[in-house]
C-alpha cells in the first residue's frame, strides 16, 4: 500500500499498528490476511510550492522580492514597487541598478515606457511568470472567504488570513505613498502596510492613465484590506495570485 499526496502536499508519516512501515517512501507492507491493523497517513504542505489555495485562488505565500521572484519567507517584506512597474526598490536603491523612479506627471512621468502599466486589472507587473497583481475585487473575495487576525509571525507583525487549516501571512511591510523619490523611510513599517492591487482609479474626461491606483491597507485592525487610492508613483509591496486557468 502506498500513500499518494494531494496537490500541494507531501507525505509525512504513517500512523499504523501491526505492520512494517517505511516512512521515507510513503509505503507500507503487511501479510495477508491482515488482521488487527490500523492504517492512517499524515501529509504536510510541500515547502517547494510557492502558493496556497485559499479563498478559491492560488495566492503567493510571500511578497515579491526582486522583480519576478518571491521573498524567501512569508514574513519577509520583499521589495517595493511603483504601480505596475518592474523596478523594485529597497529604500533609495533600485533593482535593476539602472532603474528609474517615475514621477506622476511631467517629463519623467514615463508611464508609456518599458514596464509601464496598462489599463488591465490582470497585469503581471513585477510578479513572476504565471502570476498577476490581484485586483481589489480579488482581495475582497479573499476577505469574504477567510478570517483575518492581526498577530506576529516569527517576530514580524502582520495579518494571518485563514480558511480552515490553510493560511497565508501578510507582513506589515509599510509603504511610501508620498510620490517622492524614495529616501529609505517607510511609513508604518511594523504597524501596517499597503499592498498594490492591479486596478487603476478611473477619472472620466482625464486622458491617459490616471494619477492614482488602488491599494489595500492591511493595517486597519478592524477591517484589514480595505481599498483606497494611492499615488501611482508611490512605492508599495506586492503580493501576487496565480493566473486563473
């Protein structure tokens, strides 16, 4: 007999009496006829999988780090991004090193250049391949399907979002929504955090991309993940969801 793990899980151990067990392969052998044998198997989530199925979507376990990669641990802040851009920031240092800080308007607005956002709520932005920046509606659906508890993970403050025994963690990574060149100072780090959604804010009669986009604020302990408008050239952390097939 062999234990076969479901998607996103690994075999962990047998709970068996009266039989020979091989915990390394997930196999158990016993002589027939088999009498007085009780068999059970334990499984754990595969640590190599970078997503968790929760609220009907596959959410990344951790924030975006360097462009196209995820942070190593769920409690890591990752890097910070302007809306839809693929240049990540740590304080005043951009990645890639030739990255540009785009102003909201003026000669260096740059919203039509490489990596610029388009009016597409499912844009990839800085997310890895097969992932996109979630929409505000997807955050709302996540909240509706889960419980949210403000508590630390490994000493890092944040919000645990849980559905049954499955959960993900959003660290209070702070943000810089000033729209000014990053100085390394982040607002509310350790106390709250604003994550980009993939949504522009519409203004009728305004040509081109509007100056604001929607972010969700994790720092409101009563109603986390409430969407609000933030300058699109502010730098905020990003969490991704897998593209729906």
